[in-house]
C-alpha cells in the first residue's frame, strides 16, 4: 500500500492574550487513508505549561462526524506521535489480546483535517504533517 504525507497544515497565528491565545485552520485537501503518524512542530515560543494542540477531522457532511486524531495538552515539544484506535466487537466492546493489551489499528480518515492551538501566547502557531497509508 502506498504511503503519503499531508502537510504542513499550519494552525494559523494564535490571537488573544498570552496563555489564552487560540487559532485553528483546516487542510485544503482531503485526507483519504489510515493515519500512521503525526508530526507536530511548535513555532515561536508557546508555553509548555498551557499550550494545547488538537488535530481532528472536520466532520462536515457528507463526511463522517468529526473525530480527534491527536490531542496534546500542556505541551510544546516537537515530535512524532502515533495515534491508534482500539478495535471493537460488533457490540462496541474493545478487543484485547489477553485481557490487558488493547488491539489497536491506525485511524481511517476520509475528510479534511483541522489543526487547533489553544492557551498559547499571541502569534504562536504549529505546523502538522500527517503520514498516512492509502
């Protein structure tokens, strides 16, 4: 299966007072595939004690409802993240290998992606790249 890279998607410059500034921006193209990894790069000097980054699907019809791909509360360190979703039975119960270890898979997406930064300082922003399998 081919691998693709979407990004960078920039959150836009945060607006508001320091520690409470926010911004969000969506991709201009749809992501069609399974999310394997997300790279987040913090720009300017967001405060690690308060800055939240959330990467979600947009969820506007006819797309499925919005889902969170990655949530990074109170952080400001660049890095790769590997979001997964737990596989469920037809009854909605999460599957496990041995009762303790979850059975997880990459998150499937057919939607635009939104990047939001909250509780940052004015003008802070983030860039996000998404590695996906088509």
